[in-house]
């Protein structure tokens, strides 16, 4: 992967159920790196759910998300999950009342190219409070729509809220 990152923008929210990172894709880059640098939630440990935003800023909720995930648990054997035809994707977990409870990095490929599917890879790690062990994910995913995207929506998977969330996106040169 290229090593030169150029900061594009940051988005943050407090006491929100969803956060939109808007107008972050352009013809300037084919590849983007996204990080969640802060995430704490006021509900139980919660999945981080994403939907891409179309060129008009609306959520893409059609059943066009596919994913494959390797689940890496420190206290037991690894496992896998695969799904097709999803209306959103879970890219990881956040932890209740813990600012240090998540590490997430995501590469996004060709989101501005209207003639290509958008692919992404995710690496996520977090602390499982109930068992006091570490868990991580390595994920690949695709939005099987050839259209220009403008951003991403992050939402709590179990209808909770984020006490704090900060997302940064960079162009990769």
C-alpha cells in the first residue's frame, strides 16, 4: 500500500446515534484511508455499522453489500463469517464507557469512480469487557453498485448512541 497520506477531513459527534462523513471522496484519489480515532458509547458494546452515501448524500441501503471477516479472538480459536446481499455492513465493535476501546483502520478503493464497484478492507480491534479479552477483525467488503459516492454514515448497530466519535479520512498517494 502507498505510504503517503494526505489529510482530507475529520468529522466528530457527541451523543449521536449516527455520524455522516460527507463530501470526502473526489477524483483526486483512487484509494482512501479512514481511521476512527475516538469512539465511546453509552450503550452496551455495540457494532459499528456503515452505509456509503451516494453522490446526493443519501444512504445506500439496497442489498448490495458483501463481506468476509476473519474474527481473531485472544481467548479461543479464530472464526470466519461471510455474507452477501446486506443492506449495510458492520465494520467492527465499540466498547461502552471506554475511550480506548477501539482501534479501526479502513482502506476504501474507487469510491468516486462511477464505473467501478467500491471495495474496502477493515482492521479493527477492541476489548471485550464481559470476558476481559481482546478481539480483532480483518475484513474485506464490496458495495456492488457502480456509482459515484460522496461519503459514509457510521451508526450504532444496536440502536444506541455514541458518547463521542471522531473519524478521519486521508487520500492515499
